[in-house]
């Protein structure tokens, strides 16, 4: 290399960042992806979770049975009635790295957070952060902006109940166009009370409480019929609830460690799956296939681990191999528990044991009937060559099919060559993939899973996502339906959603399915360009940009140039999550929208029709 092309590397290149600068420069290291609140693992929910986790740790240690949370637009207030942060160290606890009570194993045993980072990250990533601690009739308040202290009061007497109160407003310069969605907060708080029977959480006046823990979790989340009543087993540092659905094709799991929802599983979930198979094989003295034993299982698993090791700061996957330093392995711990307790339950409840074995044999018969079709489907998928034709993969997977799952990994499901071409040219090739549909998908309502393998489009889509055997090996965190905002595009959306609801509902339940929102209009003058996603936005832009601006109506994704499209799938991407309402079942939902109840559906459309929906 010539001297002219060399880059100087001197002492001036060595930078030392303080704690807040490092968090703000590399927020992903501390809270995962940023996002705008459209996904349940977006940063604003991690901020809330970090604060609530501290309150939960107080409850676990026997201090404070109520947590109050108030959320108004972008301001969050969390109040617990625990021991309160020691007043002399309160400021340090929220603003100094490597400072906190979690380092004292006697003060916080089996805690969610052990590295003292969470509250500091919330502080550094908030425009406004206020902490108040109340202990022994004394209180103290401090306020910060982006981690910089702006107010520090002296201690004073108070009649308030002991505890800690945190108020924060996420920084809008970091979390662009963010919005808290009640559905995601609701799910988070319900999990907290399921895992902590006796805890009361009051969120904007609504009370959350559970008496039967994980059994309540399954009861509240199971929509379909089950073949036997929920089995609920509890031991020291472990709780399990499980049943089998009579209709589902998939395996559904809810897993937790020290109260943390480990959405990506980990050693404890792997251990549970192995232990269920082993215990049931031994109970029936038959070498049943693991897939037949676990097909349509719905289970919740919670364990407590001393000093847990998670694979990221967001704590979504347990990496610990032992339940504590120098103690038994996580797998052995769970296996021993199930070997004793599940085996005992099946012996004491022969009607459950008989129903379970019938289910396993039924699954075995169905698997054998499908085995030939599945093999042909896999071979066909290989011959079509997903990487070169249907799927334009991201480098993350193309270079290494077993690459670590990333929260920002996304696949766009598009219609037609023009739309897929625009997205392909505009995407971030590191993390964004494109799957191109050929024509309208089949209406899969009421069909058996056999159709997934016989229909080329469904088979290839399933293979691209890698969800044939469940979500454990899902290749993309965000599955985004990207169709035109016209009648045909809406129909394709509906058919795709029907496919996922029918065969892979857990993809929706776990918050992975979205609709890509793209602008309907471009309004511009010589100085400024506005992209409008609705008629009201267009009217506002016309009023603000002055006389005779140029207006373009985008009729399809293919009409948006790649240079423009990159804005709509980059940091300003707008995703609308597909959510299941808690008051309706999947079966009823599909019957209404995709069944033969034409007059009822027609009446619904007429009653809910409005100008904006037609234009959108």
C-alpha cells in the first residue's frame, strides 16, 4: 500500500467515551433494536421493561406487592413500594456503570438483571428522566436529560410510602416517530403477574393479577379445544403448565427465566422439550417420535437461575448451562423434575394419559401419511433454487444459513416483479430479504396442512421462513407483507394472513407479522418533498407547501423508484403489526372473513366503509 493511501493511526484516534455517550452512540448493544413501537421487541418497550424488572426484583425479595404504571402519550411513570434505592447512592445507581444492588447476591437472589446496566440505559436514552426514592420517612429526587444530571435535591422528610418512582420520556431523536401500543404493554404486564402470583400491577387504572400463575397464562391464551385439562406442575424454582390442542399443527411455547420472557428460548426450553419426550416415552414404554409427542403441544415453562447468563442485554435467550455456579445443569434439573412430577401425574390421571396417547398415535398416522409429500416438497424447493429465483436473501443468511438470529432481520413478501424489483434495489442487503409471489395465493381456509406441501407458493414460502417444524428456527424476526394499496393488493394481504392463521398462527401470536405501509401521495414544490400516507396528510401537505405543488398518486409499489423506496424501508419504515384480538378466536375470524357467510360479510363491509379506506 502506498503512503498516499495510508490512514494515519495515532493517539488522536483513540477515543474514550463516558457511559452515557457510549449508550447513546451504540444503543443496540443495550436495548436491541430501536424501532418505533410497532414491534413488541422495539426499544421503547425494553426501556419500560428495564424499569419494571427492578420493581419485580423487589417483589421477589418480599418487598412491595403493588406496582403502579401510568402511560400518557410518550411519558412513562413507574412506582413500586419496595425498599427504595439507598438515598446516598441513588444518583450513582441510575447514572454510574458498574454500580447497583444486583452485584450483592444476598440482596438480589435469582434476579432478572445482574449487570447494573438497564436503568442507566433508560436514563441515557431519555430526554427526561426523574428518579425519586423513599426510605425510612426520607426522600430524595434527581432529574436528568440524556443522562446528564439537571437537578439534584437534598434529602428531606416525607410521609410517602417507601419505594421508588421513575419517570421517563424516550428521546425522540433516537426513537423516531415512536408510539406505545397498549397491546404490547398489556402482554408484558400480564406475563409479569402470571409469573408472580400475588403481585398486583395497576396500569392506567386497569388491574392485573393472577392466582394460578402459568395455568392462568395458558387459560387466557388458548383459543381452541384441548384434548385434556391443563397439567400444572410446580416445584422449587420451576413451574410448568402444558396441554395439547385438538386442532393445531404447531408447537407453542411460552418460556421464562427469573421472570423474563425469553422469546427466543434457550437452554431451559431445549431441556423441557427433551424432558417431555423422554418422560412420555418411558411412561408408555414406547419409542414414539419426538415430533409426534410434541405436535400441537401448548406449554409454559418458568425456571429460576442464580446469576443467569443471557445471550444479549435484552435477555431474550438463556445461555446458562447450569442453574447456578457449580450446580446441576439446566437440562438435568428440568428432566429430573418432569421425570418425577409428570410421570406421577399421568399415573394418577389415567384418562389424561389415554387421551395423550391417542393424540400421539393420531399425529404419528398423519406424519406418515405426509412424509412422502414432505420429501417431494423439500426436493422441489431445492430444485427451484430459492436463493436465485423466489428468494433474494440477505447476506446474513446467504453467506451463513446458520447465522445468529437478529432482531432487525426482515423478509418482504411482495407481489409481481416490479414491486420485488424496487424493494430488492432499495433494501439493506445485510438484513433485508425479498420473497416474490407469483400471482394470488390460494385461499387456504378449511384446507389441511397437506396443501402447504402440494402448493408450490406455500411450500416455497414455508421453506424460505424455515417454519415447517415451528418458530424455533425462524430465519427472520419481521415478516412483512408488502402489497399494493389497491383492491388486488388488499386481497393478497388477506390470503396471506389466512395462510399464516390457518397453519402458523404462532407467527402472529408472537408478533412477527406486519403490513408494510408505503405512501399514497408525493407532494412537492421546489424546496421540499412530503410523502403522505393518508388523505388527511395530503390535505395538510397541500396547505403547508403553498400554491400549486406537484402531486403524484402512487398506484402501486412498482411505481415508486428505488431511490425513493429506500426511505420507506429504512430507518423511517412504517410497519403495521397484525394482532389477534383477545375477544375472538382464529376459527371464528377465518370463518367470517374467508368462509361462505357472504351476506353477513357484505353487511359488515357496507357498515364499515369510509372514504379513506377506499383511497387506501
